[in-house]
């Protein structure tokens, strides 16, 4: 059965309102930080009422978790999709690392959420951040596991440790260089690839 046109318009209005709230929250969390951002500032920037905010989110933290899940999840999906196009494990690792770095520089607001603001924020946010990082680390671990038998560089590497090391190093490097003017995403990605996927 077809959805009535009035219902479709109402749903579209609701989705636009939610998007304004999410966009405002992302800009404020990335620009001012989670702690300094209030729900009042989010709704003012989004041009909605406070009650509209609470139609979608239980709290500021709930809003942050939703943003982290949506935006961080999309970023990791993009990284894994790019990596999957590589012809061998070196190329897949290089493509994944490069895509993560470039995407973080292109979407520094999302990167700030993922690698800066989410760290240690709360138990729920930390669990979500670790889940997102685990997806990236597991993909790296899998590449190393397959490469161990025929690639001398990876032969003595523990796949789980190597996967976590890549995620930790790449995240930390991105977090550092995003905050230092003059950093170049391509050079950073190339330097990380030399270390982890020569």
C-alpha cells in the first residue's frame, strides 16, 4: 500500500529537522568540544526548539553517540571499501590507511569526533569508539594473517597486535597533524604506509 503524500511530506520535514540538529551538533562538538557545547547552543544553531531536540535524543551524550555511530561508521565503511579494491595485501593496507587519513583531513569535524572528542568521554561512547576502531583493526589483522606465510615483512608479526598498532598510530598521527597548521594529508598517509605497508 502506498504511503499518502501528506505522510511523506511530514516525514521529510521531520528528517530535515533532525538533520539540522545533527549538523549543528557536529559543528559545535568539533569546533568547541563536547564538554563546552550545550543543548541550548545546539538548538539555537539548528533553529529548532529544545523539545524538538528531545524528540530525537535523550541527552547531549545520546546525540554525540548517534553522530559518532553514523559518521564514524560511514568513515570506516569508506575506508574498508577503498581497501578492498587493492590487488594484494600491501596495496589494500596502503589504500585503507590513505583513505582514512585523506577522509579525516577532508572531514576534520568527523575526525575530531572520532579521534579526539570521543576518547574517554563515557563508558557508552568509549565502547562505540572501540567498536569502530575494531572494525578497522580486524581488517588489518586479516590482511597480516594472510600475508604471514609468503611475505617476509609480515612473517614475524602478530596479526592482532599489528592491527591495533596500525589503528593506534594512524589515529594518533591524524589527531596530532589535524591540529598543526601546514600538515599535508598525502605526505602523512605516505609516511604511515612506509611504516606499515612498505
